[in-house]
């Protein structure tokens, strides 16, 4: 979990923490998880981020978009 004291309630702020969390997570050991489950884990780990708190469905959509955009799938 990151310190969200400088986080903002917008998709850009969320995208920054999501990208970093996705890269830091050692999902190689957890290959049994689907991308959906991995996203859920990151959202849960960062649930105090303002964008996740106020727009959880939109945060999940942004996360999926980031995976496609950055070809992290």
C-alpha cells in the first residue's frame, strides 16, 4: 500500500499508482490469478486512494484500460 496523502480524486492520479503497483507486484508467483483478480488485489491494496474510494467501478475500468494501453496483459 502506498501513501496516498498526495493523491487526487482523478484517473491520472490513480493511473500513476496503478502502473507502479502492477510493476512492483510479483504476480509471477501467482500466475493462477486472472488479470481481473490481479486488478482486484491492487484495488484492495490501495483502497484508500481517493479515486478508488469515490469511483470504484471507474477505477477498475481505468485499470483495464492501462493494461491494454501499456500491453501489460
